[in-house]
């Protein structure tokens, strides 16, 4: 099952029960697999090795539908260390929504995580 992130929706008062119904009919031109491949290619070429995408979640925003690909750092000697960020891919156009700042933050986070894992 694919997760749908509705983080834009926040109840205004504390509630014990919330019912959310969403009906969207649309064609997704990019699959979760293709979105993950696009992100992995970008991260490999712009950030480096050791960082890879995991299973994307479908995110419904007001203006578009995205695949959110979580990124994890793995080291050969330690395996998966932890999440270093995520990158979105437009599910209609295939556009990877990551600028230079985002890629730098992912790389910086990976470096900090790798340095801390040697303790």
C-alpha cells in the first residue's frame, strides 16, 4: 500500500477523532520505481556514493502530486546508518524537485551521520 502524506491538513483544535475522505482521479505518468531511479541517479552524480533512495510515498499537495523519495546513508562496514533527507519527484512530469541547496544539505547531513557512526 502506498502512503499518502496530508501534512498540509492540520485540525485547528485538538480532536479525538478525525475523518478524512479524499477522492482524486488522475493518471500518474511516473511510477514510484521510476521516481526512485531518477533520485538515485541525481544523488549519485551530485552528492556521491553511499546514499540511496528507499520506497517513495505519494504526496498530494494543493497544486500537484509528488513521489517523496526518502534517502538513507549506508556504509559498507556498518550497513544502513540513517535517513539523510528526501527528494520529491513530480508524478506527472517526472521533474526532480531538488536544487543545489537541497543536495548540499543532504550531503552535509550524510557526512555528519557518517562521522558520528564511527564512535
